[in-house]
């Protein structure tokens, strides 16, 4: 804060000793120390308040940026959704349009599935070997 050398402090102490006197000097020094401590605390409180205000302003700016980006994202998603919806409606309208006469005859005949294929009675069975006991191998001595 101030550029005071040690020799200047000694000179101030000697002048204070002469002016105030040796009896009141300790009490004045204590009171001066308390006042300087209060001043330092006040300055540190002001600094911390200023830092908090700066951080609060930064947070408000960041919040505004996030809200703006969220609004932009919402509008782009809404725009994409509406464009997809209109495309889907157009494709559905084309699908619901009446077909030409040649296709309408084919569409008028009902669809009949083919008859189920018959399974031959003597169809070979495949053995997978699960749960089937295998004959034990013969041991030769």
C-alpha cells in the first residue's frame, strides 16, 4: 500500500514517544492496531463483495446465453418437426389418392393366402443329441 521504510517507522515511533508520552503510548498503539485491523477487514469485505458481484454478473450472462441457445434449439426442433409433419401429410395424401382404373381392379380382388403345405408323414427326424444317451464305448483289455 504505502512505501514506508524501516527508518521512517523508527522516526515516527520516536516522534510519537515524545509527543504522546511513555505512559499513553502503549494504549494508543493498541488502539491504532485495532483501527488498522478494522480497516483491513473492511477493505477485504469490500473486495469480496465486488468479486461476488462480478461473479453474479458473469453467471447472469451465462444464464442468458444458455436460455438463448435453448430457445434457438427449441425453435429449430419445432421447425424440423413441422417440416417433417408436412412431408408426412403430403405422402399420406398421395397414398390416399384414388388409383388408376387398371390398378383399381387388382386392388378390388381380395388377397387369399396360399393353402398351407402338408408335412409328409414319414419326414426324417434330425437328432441333435440333446438329452439322448449315447452308447458307451466298449473297452478292450
